[in-house]
C-alpha cells in the first residue's frame, strides 16, 4: 500500500490539472530565449511565478501565484492570490483573490472570494465567489454564483446568475439574456446593453441553499468516516504508511500509469472472479468473501492515495516533513474537496481509486520484490 503522491501526478497528467505561464506571443512565433517544453509542469511554494511555453497542462499551488506562461492544455492554479497574465487553453482556478488578465482560449472554472476578469475568455465560464467583476470579454455563456456581481465588459452569450446585488455598468454589453433570481437587487445604468432580462423565483434560490447544505453535510460525513478508518489502519498497519512514503514519493510518471493500469485491471477482474465463485456450490462462501474484500479495498484505496497527496502538499508547499496523521488529514480533505467539482470530481475519484488499488495490487497481491 504505498504511493499516493503518484496519484497526484497521475491526476495532474491524466486529468489534466496543471499550471504554467507565458507572455503574449503565439506558441509558433516564440522568441528563442523562451524554450518550448513539450511536457506538463508542476510547481508549489509560497510564491510561484512562472515563465515558459508548454505543450501540456500545468499545476501550480502556493500563497502568491503569477502565471505568465502559455499553456497548451489545462491550467490548474490554487492559492491565496492568483494572477493569470499569460494564455491557457482551459483554466481551473481557486483562491482568495483571483485576477484573470490574460487570455483563456476555451472554457474556465473560477472559484474564490474576490474575482476580477479583465482579460478575454473565448468560451463558456463558471464563476463562484463573494465579489465578481467582469471588465473584460467573454465570447460565450457565463454562470455566476456570488454575493455581488459587477459587469463592465462584453459578454456575447447568455448570463445566468444567483446573487444578492447585480451591477450593470454603462459600458456593459450582454448580447444574450440576463437571467437572475427575482430577489436580487439589480442596478442597470443608462448606456448598458442587455438583450433580455429574465427572472426565476426565490423558491429556486432556496432549493439551491438546500442542495448546498446537503452537499456540505455529505462531504463532512464522508470525510469523517474515511478519517476514522484511516486511524484504525494506522494502528493495525503502522508500517504501511512508512512504506508508502519511502517507496512511492519519488516514482516517475510512467510508474503512476502502471499503478493506474493495475488498479483498473483489479477493479474489473475481482468482481468477475467473485461471480464465478458465487455460481459454484463449492466456492460460494469464498465468493462472498472475495466480493466483500473488493468493496473494502476499493474504499480504503482513497486513504492510501490521500496519504501521498498529504505528503506532497507538506513537502512542496509547507516544506515540512509532516507526520502520517497530518498527511492523512490534509490529503483526504483535498481529494474529497476536489471531488465536489463537476466532471473533474468524477475524474479525480477514478484516478484516486485506480492508483490506490494499484498500490494494493503491487504491494499486497503481487508482492513486488
């Protein structure tokens, strides 16, 4: 049972969740002094400033992040203060203060406290924050969940919002419709252009609050259950997590892919074996045991993956060699939190499951020497 830092790398490469930055030039007309790197990039620290041009995705995490790179892939940035000055194909970012001043060539998912979009987003955008200001341009549809929204720029598609205050400045142009909750305060200034204004009832807004409450409850319950099981495992298998740290924190990306493949094969073959045993009179009891083992190992796989994620976060961001309990606490929390993101959360769940199972297969079943 060893290797979850690898899960993180697989997650970043397979999913793609990575960050890198570059300036205004196109990739095919870049000055020679700025190298083009045909690979993904990963950086973490207190202050992260990136320069470069990447034919791949990039992952950046830290306190202050400034991305000046060109990323021909997905840019995944998480930090306190996040600034995007370069170009990216896709953007997924979360933080306290977020400024998008560059160009996002396709879609963007942005979550934070204060969000300012002064650059260009070429396709659809989903935003969640306390204060959201759009001064730049969005070429397609926008969905926003915020306390206060201010629109000063141009939006070529439709805008759907759930907010307390909506400010439409005189420079704002919304070519599609603006659909908002009917209990919002809307301030529309003369000179602004909105194709059509639509309302939806407060009841839907209340339903959203119920969904949010249930989501938080389910998250905390699932997180607490995993932590309890993790603590039991640290007592029953104290050397397992030491093995995870020593054997799986420095493996290469190819090794992560091998773990992923082993976990996927295990996930397919074990239920098949169980069904064969259950259909035979002699092997029925063993089939039940195999089936139960299948669900148990699938459940605890995220614990091993979470431990490695916690180890990576401790070493890369906080520069500390954390104890196993803190690694489990932080790593499992990060995985469960990322699983809440639509679509991406499903990918992360699969990656953490397969990599964790791959570790189990490699160390407990194959008993690699």
